């Protein structure tokens, strides 16, 4: 165990995914815990990116767990070439194991997502144990939802740059593009396929069963997206989040300039400048708890 932030004990963990794959995770112990919080990270983003948010949440009383998905960060194999996995394993096996480790009946469990984390929640076994879900920057991934310049850039990545890199390396060496961690081949292939569709994997004929899973979610949800999020603008969010059709749902559209937050984009939700957004999410969890106790 180590501690870098005053009063926050950070515990490094090794978890076993539901299919036995070894995962590295970090639990940030709240000094006076009143709830548990699971972080569902974005594609290609290691758990260390969420450290400041996790420490902040722990200071607010949320014992917070982050995890490196298989193939990413401290959970990647020695060699990505030949590493066999499916994109959705991150939800059905990896986040599922993190939730199993974190959840307890003595305190409520909440979840914060980022991008893919908002996809993962509808696929998460045992999602009913989560009392509230707040996600940032979740969208459908289709280039048509993006501004024109970003649309061109993304299509070049999918149709020219990405295939050339994958042909040479056997995986998407995304770090060479300065866009995050390298991605296993299975993640690249499925992500590229689903980004062809306006409603992402819901429009994929091979994934027809997923819509029913999302329609079973009853957990209260907030999905927050900034107007300057080029990868997941509000229109993209609305297309994807409509699948949570039975959940109490709120869309939060953030004008980051007008709200004095500066540029947020797709990755700035978890930088320190976005602390007011963290307060908003944690405050929403607190209100959910208050409402349940009063009911």
C-alpha cells in the first residue's frame, strides 16, 4: 500500500477477471467512507489517467477503484502481437471483476464512466448493484456525428493510417499517433467496424442481442458531454444513450467556455481543471442517496 495524497491510502491490487485473466487495479481508500465508486475508463486510457479524480473522490468519502483493462497499462501482456481478445471483454470480464471486488452491502456503490465506460455499463454483469451511473464523453463513435474536420481526420485514421500500422505491427500502435496506449488487434477490428454505424454496435447485425441488455438497465444515469468534445458531441451521445430506454436518464450538455472551464474536448473531463464537473457528479450521487433514504 502507498499514499501520495494526504489522508488517501492507495492500495495496488491484482484481480482475476471472470475468465481468469490477471488484471491490475488500484483502490483509493476514503478516510471516512460513505460510498464506493468504480471508474469505467475510456478506450486505450490507462488507469493512472484517473488518479487525480480518484483521489478527489476518496477525499469526498468515496472509496474508489480503477482498473487497467486487459491489453492496457499494467494489464497488458509482454507482446500485443498475437494477443487474442474481444473489445467487450473489458466490460463483461474485466469491469465485472472490479465490481465484484468493490461492491458490498454496507455502503452504496456508484460508477463513473468515460467514453467506453458508458458503453460498458449496459454490458456489465450485475449492473443492478450500482445505485447510480454518471458518464462523461460517451457517444456512438460514428464519424458522421463529428464536426467536418474531425470527421476527415478520423476517416483517414480508420481507412489509411490504422490499417498500415496494423499490417506492420499486428496491433494498433496508437501510441505512435500520440492518441493513447496501443490497442490489441481485436479491439481495433471491432471498434473500426462499429464506428461505421450511426448507432455504433446496436446497428451491427452480429450484435443484435445487445439492445435488449441495455433496455434492462434500471439504474439512474446522467450522461455529460461538452460542446467541444469532437469525438462524442451531444448528438453522438443522444444516439447511443437512447439504448438505456428504461433507465431514469438525464443528458447534461456542457458549454465549457461559458461555464468557465476552458477547453475540455474528449479527454479533459478528468483533468484537474474540470473539478467543478467532478463536484457535480459526486453531488448527484449524494442526492440519489438522500432521496433513497427519504423514500
